[in-house]
């Protein structure tokens, strides 16, 4: 079984400030982890993914995330927020390819975090 | 490539009516899935398919049917619509499971009255 918890349904930052969106996961097998972004009235777009290579993953639009197995976390950060970063962000977990069992083929999402950026 | 396309974009149904949400992809992806998005609940997997002729249930399959007769198409059928099925529905596809990115369609906003 796998699950994702995103801490904070709403995060508000000032333009130029650090963005930190928190994600903790639970998985009985080695996970693959993803961050997706959703702009209003649109589908989801991949920001970055962790697939068991480097633990620090860089994505699009200046975002990055660090996989910490000991903390079961995959927090998303950006050094300096921009107004265009305002959106909803989703963390998701998928079981590794050889996991088999009930997790095979399933992507489980967190509840989402709405990021607001103030001028 | 058009990517993942969904029709219709909006739909209003009365309780008890049936309908099919269409999803198509032109990327030759084996894996396709349907999610529903509700406020504060993220996206929840309804059904998925790992290839033509193969489908399986996700987290919230009740009230929905799927079939996968071709690689390109993965329609979602609502058998007898209920107000609890009011939601935004997303179709997604990927090269495979696990490590592969899922590509999402633009969504269908469904209201059941």
C-alpha cells in the first residue's frame, strides 16, 4: 500500500521569497515520487520526478526536490517565488516497476497544496 | 502530437442518466488511467489499463465502467449518474508504470443534478 500526505493545504509567500511545499510518503516498496503542478482550469503538468538515481532532483521553472528516505519525505523548494508560480501542487507516489502486487500501475496523489504568491 | 484529448469539456447530467467520457492519446502509450478530482482530496484513481484488452480497478471504481479495445482510446462510462459523481475527470497516459511520467488531458467537468 502507498499513501502521500501534503502538509498544508494552502501556502502563501511573497514574491522573491523561498517556496517550501512539504510531502511525506508511505510505501511498502521502493517508491518513485513525482511533483505535478496544476494551473487554473488546466490538467496536470510534471514538475520533476525521483526514480532512484540522484536524491536531489531538479525540475522545470527553477523547482527542485530532495528525496530523504530516512524521513520518508520529498519536499519541493524554489529559492525565489515568482507570481507565475501561483497554482496548485500535487505530490504523488508510484510503486517501482518490479513491485507487483496491489501497488502495480497505480499513482497515488496527495491532497494538493495551493500556492499563493503576493507582490 | 495532440497528446491526451478528452471530450466533452463540460457536461451536465440528470440523476440516473448514463454517458461516456471520451479519452484518446496519440503517443502510443500502453498505460492509460482515469482519475477524478474533488476539492481537498487530490486525484483519485478510478480505473486503469496496462494495455489493449487489459483493465483494472483503482481506488474509487464504483459506478464506472471502462474498456480498452485499442491502444489509443480509453472511454469511461457512467452507468447511472449520481450527484456524488459531480467532479472533474482527468484521463492520463504513460509509456508504462512506475517510473514513467503520466501525461494528463485537459479534463471534463461533470455536474450531476
